[in-house]
C-alpha cells in the first residue's frame, strides 16, 4: 500500500479531519500503514488505526496532542516507542478503544499509565508478549471487551480481570495463555456474556465453578487440541445457568468430549444449543457487534478457496487480484479528483483482506465502518463486509471482498444511502457527535459546586448524572440512585458517547448530537441577580460555533439535537429585560431549527421535545427490570389513591388544596404532605416510593409548571397515574407513552375537581378487571421511562434514551424524505406551530385547526 504523506498545505486542508484510516490487512507487520508526518496537526481526529508508529519516526510521542482520539490502533513498536506511547495514552482522556500490536508489550506496565489510566476505555485488544497483565487494567470500570493474543499470561493474570464489573466479552486467543489449566472460580466475572477460548494449544483442563460467570450466554472453545477427553477437560458447564450456546471445535477426541458435555447439558434448564462446527468459521455473535452479512462473507471466502484448488487456481487468483487492484486504483483516483473539483474531501476506501491464521492478524473491526469524504455531488461509499476469523487454507491471503456504492444526490445523500444498505446494522442509525469546547459540557460537571447557588450539586452529578447510590429494602440491591430531576444533560451525554452506531463522518449521520449542557448552564444564572446579557452569553456563543460548522450547512441544523434537561420555560424569555425569567436560547433563530430535549416541552412550538424526568431506577440489565416488575406486580396495595405534594395557597389556578382536602376526608387515601426542611419526606426516594407502592392510583396535578417528576416515580412503582390537565403527560411525552391515555391513566379535569366531583367515587367506578389491565400497562411501560446504566445495555427492551434517539432519527428522516421528494410541508407546519400540542392527538382525516375539547386549556401563548 502506498504510504500517505502530508506536507504543510495538507495540515490546513485536513485540519478538521475526524478519521484517518482503518486498514484490515493480512500481514500487520509487513503491510501496516505508516502514519504521515504532521499527523499531530489533526486535533479533531477521533479514530486512528491501525498504523505503524515504529521506525523511530516520533509518532508515538506526538499522539498525546490528539486529545480528541476515541479509538487508537498501533503496531510495530520498539521498547522506547512503547514507553512514548504510554506517555501519550496518559493524556488521551477521551480514548474508548485501544488496540496494540507488537512483538513485546511489556512496556504497558509503564507506571505513567497506572497513574492516569484511560478511564473511559470500553474495549482493549492486546496482541504480543506481555508476561503479566498491567495492574492499571483493574481500574478500568467501563471496560466491556478484552481480547488477548500472544500475551502468554497465567492464571493469576486472568484472575485480575474477574472483578471488572462491566466486562461482557472476553477473548483468549492463540498463545494468550500458557498454563495447562484454566479456572473460573465462583462469584467472578459477574457480567460476562461471551467467552471465546481459541487456539490455546497447551490447555488441558477448563474448570468452571458454581456461581462463576452467572450471566454467560455464549461459550466457544476452538482448537484446544490437548484438552483432556475425560470429565476434567471441560467441566462445570452445567453451572452456567444462562448459557444459550456452547461451541466445541477441534479439541482432541471430539466424539468423547461431545458425549461428556451432552451429559452436563442434559439437565440444563435452558437447554442451550450445542454446536460442533465443521464450517469455515464459527457463527457470528450478533449481540457483540457481529453482522449478519459476515456469514455471507465467510461463504464467499470458502467458495473462493475451493475454486483456487484446481490446477489453474493460482493464476486465476493472481489475475483476479491484478484486475481488482487496477479497478480500485482507477475508481479511487477518479472520485478523489471529482471530490476535490467540487470542493469536497475525497473518500477513503477501505479494503478488507482475509487474514491468515497468525495471531498478529486478528484485528477489531471499526465500529464506524465507512469513512468516505463529504463531497455533496457524488461520493464513493465503500461497504465492505467486516472479516471474521478464518482457518488456514480456506482463503488465499490476497483475496478481498469489496463492494462499492455510488451515491448521487444532495448534502445528505450518503446518509440516505447508508439507511438503504440492509447489510449495515447501523444503516440509518448513525449519530455524529459535534465537537464543542469543554466549557459547554464537562467543565460544568468538573465545577459542579457552582451549578446551583444554595446546594452543592456534586453528589447529584456523580455516577454519570445518576447521583449517589440508594440502599433500602424498598428498592433492589443495585441500580437505584438518588437522582436529581434536572441531570438529563449529563445522562444523555454519558449514554450517547457509548451509542453503538456512532460515526466520525457527519455525511453518514442520521442525526447530529451537540453536547451542550444547556440545562446545567442556565441553572447557574437563573438566581442571584444575573442580568439578561449574562444568561444569554453562552447561548449566543453556542449558536455562533455550531452554525459555522460544515455539518450545519447540510440541513440548516434541522438534523441537530441537544439536551436541555429542564423545562422549556427556562429558555424562552420574552424580551431582554433583566427582570424576565430565563435565557432566550430557544428563541434564537438557529435553535428554532434544532431539536431540544427537555423534561417539559412547549405546547406551541416544534423545536423542543419532552423526555422523561430521571427517576431513581437505572437498571444494568433486562433481568433487573424483570425482577422489579415482578416485585411490584405482587404488592398488596392497601390504599385506593394517594397524593404526595404541597399546597399552593398563593395560586388561584392550582387544585392542590382540593386534592389534599379530599384525601384527608377519605378513608382510602394516603397523604404525604411535602414541606421545607430536613423532615420533608417528599425529598426521600424511599419514602415516596414506599407510598406509591402501597396505592392503586396516584394523583398527579400540575407541578410548578405543567409537568411533575412524581408522575414517573408513581408509574415506576406500578401506581396508575390520575392526571387533571392534558399538559402534564398526554401532549408531552408522546414518544414514550401510549397515544390512548385511557390505557394507562385516569383523566379527571381540573374543573371537575373545582366543582367538587368526588375523586374516590370516580375511581371506585372503574371495574377491577380494567384496573388490573391498566396497572399491567403501566408496569410494561417502565423500561421506556427509565435511563439504563451507560456501561451496560438492555438486550430485549428499549429504555428512555433508546426511545428518544429512535424518535429523533425518525424525525430527521421524515424531513429528509420531504426535501428529496419536493414536499414543503415544513413551511405549512410552521404557520400552525401554535397547534403543535394537537399533532399527537389527531385521528385520520382530522386537521389541527379543527375544534378540540382541550382548546381552552391551551389558548395560544408566546
């Protein structure tokens, strides 16, 4: 492969480049791509690899300047260069994926890394002699994947990994382990789901003790030729209570081992699949990023190998490679020139060759697989099936599987093409993260003591915005936190950094996320006498930065979204008087094109969307959700209805005094009156959750504005909400709650309450069977109303974050289709923005201008 070069002019041309190259080539040491001179100038680089940083070119030392790197793959390091790499890694605070190939990796025990380990690392692949596992790996609590090749570790090193609380995938591949016995002791690897043991030639016994790897679903054992053919060879499989699949291949006397394992599995409750593969490759574990088209690629590889066994196979392969090379060269040159001619960046073409079985050739497939340029008129978009491990002899080292798609269209043509590519699991789901200076996000968290004038918010910004853990018999053992209602900015940011379909190419993105913590920012200036200029300063700077970026020009910001985790009214100040509330962020012309995620949206505007208030429950697995749902189903609810809240004596609009009066006069109502001070039970999650768990219905009037967090706390407890204004839920959380509100809630109008309608009588008239059905609907909604742990993921359900991202992407997709198909519906809708609250309620044939019973409740207000 021709070495890439960069002169002084290239630094200017590529200054905003966010990915350099991912190259999967059969012989890493011989063919790895050399990093060009001046690579340190690419300050916005997110992904770099796999590149050679050896040969005393100083690149390893310069990597420390690429502070935005999220993924790094390097090879060919000397001991000195390895030390330089360690010093650089210490400064890469955003690094999430690291892959290091070298004959020796002993330099990774460098104390500099141990002092400041890459704390956000989620994936680690080490290929080369290590002898002992670096101690700093034990500190990587976000680590979910570890792959080891050629490391020659022993049992004590594997034991160092056992307590990594989020480790879900472990690969022990050729020469990674040198002991003849491998043990997995009880109560270790608590979240491991996939274990791949491959090519450990000296291993004789694999022992799995009871309670080890309690969540393991897939166990693959391949090419362990010395594995004993008695009950000690692979023992304890029956202890893996969640096992779904066991794969055994080329391990000694296969037939004997098969019978022994069949006996272990015969009494297994889940009856896991037992696979003995004779195919070219093992099956792809979809749950760990494997793609369905990889199997097809494997079959193509096998077919090519068979074809090459004939007398003319060698010449055929040589002729094929010559033609392929010439074709790719011509295409790349043509589209490179075309891209420059039209002011666009040229596409980077990735050719994935099938690796030979040497352990140094096992490389991670890039999560963002297409790194083409951004030319608006036409682009070369390579869609290459990622390689899986193949056996020696099944494919010639030079063979490659490459498919090119030429897209012709507008500024988001590549994104539309990606959405149509059915073989790409992320097609139509890519999200691009806009880069902003840290003062717009992480600096606020680092200076958490200044976020609120009367309260130190540092406790509540901890744990990714979840706050301090809770321990009480009202909750489960884990997954419960004292979450503040206004920390959605942090929660979304932490989740989206780990989103499984991130891309560093904005032209592929289905949506663009802008990491501005607007909610935290405005809260610093709402109190304390700050003038309007101060409250608007960062909002104006934010708009200036975002609108100057190339990504903005594609749709004028209509594909951009950000989180402002407070109510919309904090950002819609009328006028510029210092006495008026809030900032004018949402009224800035540029922001009216974007989508702002808030905990309460405006009924009269299109540029915000409501997401659930954070509750105390943040599950780490499907099992945690199921256990909670089962618990609240079985509860005995002694009260018919409940109200937790404070009176609003100074408000003529509030009905709280009537609710409190009715509750006090009823023998089937439980009241928790909120008050200021340390005795306020409403400030204790354990207190109000215990109350909600004891009641069938929970009264949810308006809060300080339309909505209140208590509605979500109640549904989390399985309590059916009773709403008194449609603005509290029905026209707010349309992405997360059913359209038919009678399925999960009761509606009693505020006027009825003021006219002394008995809430108790109204609730008693609901048939028990209907009540049971409503409660089951509420319990079923729980996953979509809570925010799961960012370092884990729910496998069979979507949480509030997942639902929100899907909805944002769908909104952008509809806008793009309108533009492509020549519809101008956006301009028509703009005139009817005052009716935006009606859109989710419309039936077939209805128009927003048509009369609605709730019209008086939403008389237009600016």
